[in-house]
C-alpha cells in the first residue's frame, strides 16, 4: 500500500471527506488530492497533524510494510516479578497472559532479520549463526495476540511490554514487518 493509499484509507475509516481533512489541517483540498494520488508529500508538520487526526503512526505512513498502525503502547514491567515457567513455557508468557487476559489466541513468534546477500552466504556456510547473532542483539520474545477481531504484535523485554496494533489480520504462518520476519511457533500459549 502506498503512502497516498494509506492516507486515503485512514481518512475514509475516520469518516472524513478530503475537504473536511483539509479544513482540519489548514491546507487546500487539492493538497489532500495530491498526497492521496502520490503526486506530492506533506511537510513534516502536516504529516504530524495527519498522524494525530487519523490516529495512525508516522512510521506506518512512511514504512514499506502496511502492517503496523496507531501508536506503540510501551508499559514498564519487571520480568523477575513473574513466576518461573516450567516445561517449554517462558516467564514472558505470564506477562502476555496478564496484559491480555481476554485474548482469544496467543502465539509465540520466532523472529529473524531479513538478510543481506553477504549474510545469506555466511548463513549458508555457518547455518544458524545469523539467528544466534540476532537473538544475542535482541533477546526479547515476540507474540501475536488475537483479541476480538484485532491482532497485536507484542514484544516482551525484561523491562517493558510493547504492543502494536496490526491493520490486517495475519492468517499466514509467517509475515514480515520492516526488516523483521516473524513465524508462528508451535508454542501457542492460549
């Protein structure tokens, strides 16, 4: 989805005409038309106003991926306050269950980074090395949470639980967001 298509879709979801959006951010209707058709881009101040008015993040508008919408919710936690998991469970599972008690489904996700050509070659020579390197840089755990026809990408670190609302329902086993590739694991905690 292009930048212009994202603005148009969000504008319609908010029940606004081009004229109404133009009035709210003090620009001409032709400016909105130009942005939505891909013939121009708003300046940073207008981009901020669009983000606030349409309740969509600037990251979502500018990203190549169209999965993430809205702002990121980042809440502090202390991972040590949660019970030690047994079997294949993780302490992070308890955090997600506490913050999403009404969730219909919760899947733990495996995360990998999109590799450059050099990294693909290195991974071919030393299988799994890139995964270990990525995990060493970011040891946090990711989850896909479904709750009442809405999905969230949830990241649990030792200090925070970070949630992002997704615009499209993920039905595939794997999906990409930016430079990251996520795959549902067999560890479904709910």
